[in-house]
C-alpha cells in the first residue's frame, strides 16, 4: 500500500509500566482503519522509577515504528510534550496518554477532519468528569471559566492534551521555547483552525493517576501566571482600595475625636484591622513574587529537558522542509 502521510503519536510516560502493553495493542488495532498512514510511536520516558523504559525498549526491538526519548530525571509532562514535538518527524503529530484515557478510536475522525475538512488541529474534550471527586471537578470547571475571562488563550472546559496537529501547527508551538510551559494555553494561543471532538470520560486502564489535587492546583497557578497579568492588576486595585478605605477611616476618627472626644480607643479592633491590611499586603507581594519567580527561571535559560538516552534524533526543520519541497517538485 502506498504511504501518503506519516503520523507521529507522542506518548509521555511516567511510571506507566502497567498500561504500556494495553496502549500498544489498542493503537495497533486502530491503524488499519487509516489506510495510507505510516505510524511512528514516540514514547517519552519522563524519568520513570519503574520498568517503563525497559518495556519501551522491548517494544522497540519488536516494532521498528517505535522510537523513544528518555530523560535524565523527571522534568514533568510539559517537558515531555515539548521533547516529543521536537523529535516528531511526521506530517501529522498526535499527543496521547498511555493510560487509554485518550481513546485511540478517535484518531481516524481526527485524521479525516485535518485531511478532508481542512482543519489545522483537532482537539478533544471530556463532556463529563465521571469518576473524579466532586471537589476536584468543581475547581477544574472554575479554573477553565476563570482562564477564559482573564486570558487571550482559547482554553475549553474539559480540554485534554489529546489532539492531532499538522506540521504548521507543531512548528508554531516549537517556536515558543519558554521554560515555564502550559501547553493547553499555548495550543489555544497560537490560533489556527481547531475542531473539538467530545467524548465521555474514560477510566484509566491500569496504574494510578500522577496528578494529586495539590499538583493540579500548582499547575493551575502556572497557567494563570503564564497567560494573564490580571492578578497584578487585581493586586494594584486592592492597594488603591485599601488606601482609600484607610483615608476615609482616618478622617472619620479625627472628626469624631474633635466632636465627641475619647473616641480614639479600641485596640482589639485596631489589631484586627492591622492584621487584615497585612494579609492584603502579603497577598499582593505573593502575586508579584510569582511573576518575578517565573521571570527568574526564564532568564536562567536552562534547557527544558535533558536526554539520557534515545533511539531517535530531533527533527531538523530546515532539512526536512527542503526534502519535502524537493519531493513535491519531483512528483
């Protein structure tokens, strides 16, 4: 069969030894429904402490379509996604989790939307959060609602990292080499034509989630700081408001003292007010410190990840583009 297009599927992995075989079997079942598509499975081992890398290597020995990149330590899923995009060689690139919460059965629909309907990216979103704790679902929805109001990035409620992108979309993401990455925001910020596919929540096929409530909370803070300066504006407005309230209170106390006398007492209430104002100040300093910390990490210019071992290489954009142009001219 003539190969028309190459598809790279990026799979970030952190302690996923229990799920890898299930994922590999499912992706192999789906590929026959996409005739003319050459598959490249790119596993990114994010410093796993179990047998994830060992299983990936064994699969790579059995299937030459499998490539892998292994980090020197755990750099986080955002770094794993970026590494996968740098090493992806396909005209189309997909990002999927190894736990099968991203249904491989959606890939043919995604492929059709890009090749036949003219979309640059096809993303997925969950229409429900079955199986999640109610408190976690509530805060997740509030986060997405807040992000849509305070940032310019198009972030959809229930959005997953699972998406299929063309080469132009991937190259646009790679142009943004910031150290503090929030991929959901980056995907929305670059624009392009994006189609959303909805699906019901799917439980993990094996293993345990790596995202605790605290980790998700910190991740949401990173997203807000990365794509909005609204918290800084709120801190400034709070400062102005507190100054106004303090000025009115001072004028009131002076006038009452002049009229009635003996009214400048009440130390307990004064202590409470002082503590309240101190809390507002610390909050504002904390907001400013978050932005300053991100700036501090960016100016260090450290690498987003460090590769320990790999059986593939980073895609060389210039050479690949030249080869593609030559191929088209030859045809």
